[in-house]
């Protein structure tokens, strides 16, 4: 089934790209195969302007208020938040582990930087995920070409700046092939 | 081509627009 592509409304501020919000929650005791992952992930909606973004975001639960094993995903419209998608196949992601209580602020700063095109890496950004877990939370940003070191370095430096992370924060880059 | 760039401050200001509700 073909979905309608989001378009900016009259008087709204268009974004460089359209994006889609997704939500997933792990069902305890179930295997995490690709099929069940795809079944557990739900589209919240797509947007094409700053105002449309706020209409979704303002009604979403903040990551710090989520319980259990849940994730919010923000990906460019047309890219599924999974490694199997063509846009992600040769890609990788920066991962930042956060102590509890920081995820809401970091997630908001991260998505505002993505929507505002603060990363300056052309078409490279695919999307971002905030993963709420029991002990800590994880934020990640995915890009298309894991082997492009200039791009991954620029993403890392922009992340440090926009998230205002403590200097000792550990950032880890994982690439698709190593993981699967 | 031209890129549409917004800083954080501008994006946060748009939140209070009637179009954002």
C-alpha cells in the first residue's frame, strides 16, 4: 500500500527532508527476529514542516517518562528504521549511553539538530533512535556510509556540540557489517 | 542546491505558533 507523502501546509516552514516518527516496544519473552521486530514497530506519522513536527512531538510521551523496553525512531520518510533498508545497509551509527534522566533533553536536542540540518553531511543522515532501557538509555544516529570517515567524524563533533555532553561521555561507532 | 537550515532557537520559537497546534 502506498502512503501519502507529507507536504508543508500554507504558511508553514518546510524542512529540507520529510521525516517519519516510529515507536517500538519489546514484548517480553518473544524472540527478536527481523519479523517480530517489524511487527512490533509502529508508524506514528510523517511530517514535512517545522509546524507539523511540533504537532506530533508535543503529543508524544517524553523518553524519560517511558517505562520498560521502548524506542522512539525518527527517520527520513521512506527509510525504515532497520538495518535491512537499502539506505542503512552500508551504514553505521554513533551510540551514546546516557545515565537515567538525560534522555528527554538529549533526544530533543538531537532531533532539532537533524531537522535543522545542523550536521552538514549532505544526504548522509538516515535517522536517530532513543532506546529506553532499565539501567540506562541509549541515543543513536544512523548514517548511510560507515566507511566515510570524514562524515562520521563530522557527525561525532556535531553531536558533542548540540547535545552539550560532558567531556568524558563515551561515544561508540558501530557499523552494519560488524553487527550482523 | 540550497539547504534549509534552522537553528534550535528558531525551531523552539515555532512551537508556539498557532499552526503548530
